């Protein structure tokens, strides 16, 4: 700004000097102008001629303005009460709109300070806050003047026509500041003013999910469906996710009925949602309804076999013997017999029943085709139970420790790994993006080894003797020697 002021001073001095030089040159020419009017004769020099021309231009301009004022007065006398005020405001309004236009261009050109100056001029000349205050707020925001921007947004709150814009501006400020509590209240107000505004719906849904207001989030999700911004199938899935979280928040002794009902509702909305199926089954079990608990888990297992479903299925008959459990689980495993999860589950059940040959047949080639910590731990337990050499068992355990964990809850968007399912990714904040899949890289230890150690130690082993360290045997060779 100081450089611009200095530039204007220099330009003014140069202009005055040029005019003085021009006047001097004209006076030195010695030429004159003779004008004769009605018998009167006037002789003027070059400088006087230029001055006379300028005076004539000014006189014409004043005459035109006078005629305009005379016309406005005539209209006022004929009953147009605002004719004179409109005449005087016309020039002011023209200047105001010019300043507004220049402010918009400056803001679009990345000159926030100039845009703010022009916006303030337009605000003074026009007196239309619905046009100028928003430009002031945006220019001040771009220029880093948060205080001025906040004042402008608060001014917009006073008018019904601009209240939503003011609330939205304040909401964006609070989100940028990380004040999510106030941002939630502002988002609720913006949603109340414009329930069909897609951006407001998304922001409110995210804030409600982050704060654990699952009931409010479901209301917002319903508004997105009614507004046509969300497909019906996506709505049902996400509503199921929210219903599941709502169920989780009421799982305690004082609200067990509500928890069961919410979990069952979530399962009905999306039967393939594994956590909802497991929780719904436990809800039925709490009511003593084993039939429906079994039905829910079988339906979910048919979509995607998962360890959480097997754990819930085991809770249906917690006191049964390993042989009875293996027999009952056949109704579940027969639904997807060729699935790797089904094969590993059957192998674990047969290990518990000490049917080691049956466990090997059930596991089939899972450990060699897709070696994971769990499949290799099962293979080591089978080898231990069948009396294989200790070196073979140790080699399998070593391979299991170094193997990848296998399928986990992974975010489809950022590929972050989570210990358990949850509606919002901890890493990127995306909603309903966790799926059961094998991550590209995993470093999290599995609990499979700890769960199977008792089985692996079922047979007393002799005292180990020092052996030379050899290269690990291939899995095919280990399986051949174990047989």
C-alpha cells in the first residue's frame, strides 16, 4: 500500500510538470485566436483557448445535470415521491456497483486486500448488506482478517435472506479452529435453515458421528435420502451402521432391551453387516431365543464367514462337549464348505475334539496355498497332536510367527488396519469404509498362536537337544514328513 501511495504522488507531480510544460510551449508559439460574436470581437491566446474549451465542457456537463434534476423535480410534482431521491442516489449507486464489481474481480484474482477495500467502499455507497457484507467477509477471510470476517458473518445473521450464509461462514471458521462442539451447534442451525443443503448434511452427519449422537445422525441420514442425495441401498447400509453404533451405546444393565432392539434392527437393515449379526444374535440369546440367534448367524455366514460369527455361534450352547459342538457347527460350516475360514474353523473344532487326521483333512491346502499366522498355527497343532518330530513343530511355529496375519478390518480408502470393526476410520475419518480383507502389509501380532498353545503342548515333549541351525524346510516337505 505504501508503494502504491508513493507511485500516485510521483504520477501527480509528473502530470503537473507536463501540464506546465505544455502551457509554456503554447504561450511561446505567439499564435492567437480571433472570435467575433454579434459585433463583438475577442482575441485570445493558445492557453486561453484551451481553458475556454475546458470551461465549455464543464458547462455542458452542468447543463445536463440541471436538466436531469429539472426532470426529477417535474416527476416529483406529478406524484412520484421518490423521483428526487433516486436522482441523487443514482450516481452513488453506480459507484457502489462499480466498487462491488472491482472487489469481486480482485478477490477472484487473488488480491484480498484490494478486494476488502473495494468491498468496504461498496458497503458504504450501496447500503445493501445482502450483497456487500458477504464480499467483505470473504475478502477479510482471504486476507487473514478473521475478526473482520467474523463481524461480517454475524451481520449476515440479522437478515432472514442472509442468515444461512452467515451461519455457514461461522461454521467453516469453527471447523478450521477445531471447535467441534460449537461447530455441531452451528451445523444443526444451518440444517434447520436449509435441510436439503447437501454440504450441510454431510458436515452435520460427520460431526454427529464423531460426537456419538447416533440417533441424530440417523435423522440426518434420512434427510439425505428424502433430498435425493443418497441412493436407497446406500442409505439402508449406512442406517444399519448407525443403528449398530446406537445399540453399542446402550449395552448396559439399565438399557439391555433397547440394545437388543437396536442390534436386531441393524441386522434387519443390513444382514451382511457382521458386527450387527453377532450383536443381534447375542440380543436374541439374552431373550432365550436360540432359534432366531442361529438363523441370524447362518444367514450372515452364508454371505461372509467370519471368526466373530463363529464366536457368537459358540455362545448359543456354551456348555457342550467338543464332539457335540463339532456336530452342531456342521449346520454352519456346510453353508460355505470351500471357504478358507470354514476350513480353518472345522480344523480348530476337530483339534478340540482331538481328531487330528480329520483336522488335517479339513484344513486341506490352506496353510500351503495361503499361509497365515492362524493357518500355520493350526498346522503346527495338528503336527504336534499327530506326534510329529519336534523340529517340524518348531519350524511350523517359527513360520507362523513370521507369517502375515491374514484378513483384518481394513479401511477401503486409506488402507489403515483396525483391531475391530467401527463405523468411522480412525486414520482418515471416512464413514463405513472398513471391510474384512487381507491388507497389503501387516505387522500386528495375531492371537491365534496364544489360543492354540494349549493344544500344541497337549503331548509332553522330550527335553530339546541342541541341533545345528539349518535352512527352514519347505511347507510341502514339512507336510510330507508330518504324514
